């Protein structure tokens, strides 16, 4: 079998972060081969970085069983799906003056590092259709999670008229087709979350139509024990913040707060992050700190790749696809 990425990184990635990348990838493959399951958490603007091109294939090939992501990553994959040709790349973004930034705002271009998301073609295009789904659920007295509303919109086919990239490159579409479990902590801190809140303020929708973060945690508290038998569930964390901290806390909550003393720890842990260990930074905390919080066991395989996830994650995912 042809394994170009495997051959390349095993030949040249021999020390430091490069070696950690290979070790963590091999650990992920071993975890799956032993019957383990995997959670992937997405922080940062990984969807705008088009990680969906390879994450979608990871989902289709059952290399991930549950995802935790920010509300931004949830929606930005769909924005890229329906408005890709309207995105504007700004390679010299570090040199922009405040006046040049203001000019982007006036053009309806919301900058994410070197990439601008178009207001009308991305945000408003989704808003029109997702509002109808929210409103329909409310009128029926139904309640769903943020990602479930997104799944409904995708599976209805209403967005197909706008597709601007191959649908195989959308991780959200791949997830919807598999009904993959997703948790979206802090969803309110996203464009769609802000839009939903605006409808609630105007009286068009009720907050209760959207299931909450507490309900995401109770869902996860039910999912984890049902899926942690045998080799258990691993944790592959891209970046830091709430996308990682929220789901990893389900283990100490079950063990300490619900006194379920037979709950296993996360059975694999890897984090890709360029954050430094500083004053209480969760993003920069080394894996061993998580032992003290009852998240990881002493013997849990632990890896940290201190580098840029937009470079490392695609390499690692391709390695995993080639070897498992």
C-alpha cells in the first residue's frame, strides 16, 4: 500500500516536535487498533483553515467517534461550503493599518488572520435558512442542540444550491451524514449564537428552543460511560480553551461529583498547541497537570506537539488514515 506521508515523516521527523508528531500519530493508530474510540476537540479557526478537507475523511472512515468544537468551527465549515469563492485572502495581514482594517469592515469582510469571511454570502446566507429551522422547531414545541439544527439544515438539502467546494471537503456534512455526536460548549460565543440571541431579544424566538451547555454536559455524561469500555476513549486536542476543557472535565465530574468510582480515565491524550505554559494557561498546560485534576491516569499515553495545528494536524490525520 502506498503511504507517502508515513514514509516521509518516519524518514525525516526524528527529533523534538517532529518526533512527538510521529509518536502521537503512532499512539492514535495503536489506540484505534486496540478497539479504542477517539474524541477530537477543535479550537481556533480550524474550519476556516479548511481542515475539513481531511477531517471529513477521518469521520467517514470512523477514525473519530465524537467531536467537541467551538461554535465558530461549527458554523465556519458551513460558511466555507457555501461562500468559498467570496473569501478574500490577505497574506500581508500583519502589516495592515487600522484604516485598512476599517476598510475591510466596510466591505463586509471579517478577517481571521490571513482570511476574510464575507458577511453577506456566508453569515446572512446561513441565517435565512437556519432561522426557519429554529422557528419551525419552536412552533412544534421541539428543542435541539446547536449542531442538531445545523445537521437538519444540511440534510434538508436547502444549502446545496450554494455549494462552492466539493461536498466531500465539508467535515460538518460528513458528520451530519453519520449523525456523529458533537458537543459545542459556549456556542453563544459565535456568530450564529449571537444571531439566535438577537432573535430572542426581539421576541421572535425563545431561549429554551436551543438546548444549553449544561445539557451538552449531561449528554456527554451519558455518552462517556457507554463508550469507555475496553480500550476506552482517547482525547485528541487541537488548541486549548473551552473546546478542550469542557469535554475532558466529564471524567472528574462523573468520578468525583457523581461518585461513579468505576469510570475510566481518558485512555490516550495528545494536544497540538503553540501556547506556552504561563500563569494558569489551560492551553499551555502540560498533560501531567491533568493527572492532578482526575482527567488522565498515570499510565495514559500522553503527547504534546508544540507547533502550529494548521501544519501538524493534516500530517497526523493522513498518517492515521494510511495506517489504520
